[in-house]
């Protein structure tokens, strides 16, 4: 098959999925947005930049230029599947010349954006009927999409899944600690979620004074795809006088570096206001690291609260600080073996990619 993804070109989870497709001898294209200068694509992917000419300096014209360009690319490369990740790009579905189109509700976007924007609701209702299939990573996202017009037929839950050759219980310890110069025995909290508002990085930062008062010298390590933490966070850090407790690693290679950071951390924290099926949480569980998450519906039926993971109310600094201290000081222990087994049994990337490939084949037969 010839499979094209409309891609930002820097999504490590998409790359995990695509490596499996390449191994199965499919031809894969990334139609890359012009804002991405160095796409982090697996070897073998054909990266094709959307025209970044003078039209892209004018927002209104840029939109139509993208539609025209991707329509022509699907025609030129005779793609079998145009796989559109993130409904923000769903307007390409009606204009595609690919044989079939898949729309993917990315993460919790379908839970957030239609609620906030009538324009996005209208876009969803207009574009969903042009999809030959719809996928997402959770039941809550699936139900939300159907409410906004997604077809019920060929509508599947397919996870990205975890690459257990990279994230596992045997990942070598102390690699990240040595790089960060964090001494043995010094506690370290890790978060790899984006600095976008919904991920509540400020809530995590605000726990530092309380935790540091009980565990002096605690380190909080943050990693994100973005290069700039933003002025808001800088002011907050200065206000709390906690610069010495924070390390920003910026981008970490998802395969070569991230497993060591997850393994070495004493607890991984992921407390967004909305979530669907967070890979960063599963990666921590795969490495045997305890996790703290927001109390949100996505984990219900997958994991057991206070056994596999710890939950806290959204944007509650006091409860989060207490949860971190309970784990670091040994008052709260999790069944890490149970968490690992559930991730391994139900979130294996090879199994999930076989589901995706089977969906591609099924819709192409019709």
C-alpha cells in the first residue's frame, strides 16, 4: 500500500507506528507542513514539504494553498490511504484524490475543541462523512466523535501502543541521572508532557516548594518538543524561588533517551485537564516507574486506582504535592508488576499496528 500521513513531521508516536508499516513493506509518505524544518521521520519515509511559497504568508490564502497542494500530492503519488491525524486537518478529506481517507481523532482533541469552538463543531460535522474510516485511542474519544457526526461503521479504537523493545523493565538505570548530574539517592520527579496550557505544568511547578520542604534538593525534570517554556512559567519559577530544583531538558530522542529518563525517575507526573490515552503514562508503567495522573475517565476499565496508579483532582496543587510526597517517602506503594502486565497485555504497539493495517486493507477492498 501507499500510505500518506499529513504530518507535523516531529511526532515520535507516529514514527513508532510508521516503522511497523515500513517493516511490512508499505510505502509511506509524510506530507510535511512548511513550519517544520527537520522532520524526525524514520528511514524509508518519503518526506514531501507542502509548498511554503509566498501564499503561506497570508493566512486566508495559505489555507486554500494547503488544500490544493495535498489534493495534488495524493493524485501525483497515487496514494491508497490518506491518513489525517488531528481533526484540525480534516478539511483535506473532501478534496483528497487518495483511494481512501482515514480521519484520526488525536489524543483528547475531540474532547476539547468542539466544546470550545462552534467553528470546529461545524468542521467536524462537515468532514466526518468524507472519511472511509475513523480511529482514535479511547472509548471516550470515540463516543465524542460520534456525537459530532463521526460514522459508527469502520470506527475503531486503535492505540499507538508501546514499543517494549525500548520501554521495559530492563532499561539500564543511572544513565539519565549521570547526564543530569543527579546523585544517587536524590529524588527526581519527571514530566514529559507539553508546555501547552491543558497539561497544567504550572500546577506541577507549584508543588515544588512543599515537596522541597520535606525532601530538600528534590529535582523536577521537564521535557517537551517545544524549545521555549514561555514567559508565564519563567515568572512563576522566579516567584517561587525554585530555579535550583528544576531541570528543563527540552527535546529528548524518544527511543534513544526517553526510556532512561523514565526509568531513572522516582515518579512520573501527568496531570492534564483532559486526556484520552497517554503514551507517556504507559511508558512509565512499562519501565516499572510509579505514575500520578489526573482523575479523568480515560483510565477507567484499564487500570485500578491506588493499585496501578495514583490519581489527583485536576489542578489541585495540595493534593498533587501530597501524592508526590506519599510515593517518595514510602507511604504509598503501587503494584508496579500489575501496571506493567496490563500495559504489556493490552497496549503492545505491534498488535495495535496489525489492527490498523487490517483496517486499511478492509476499506480498500470496498
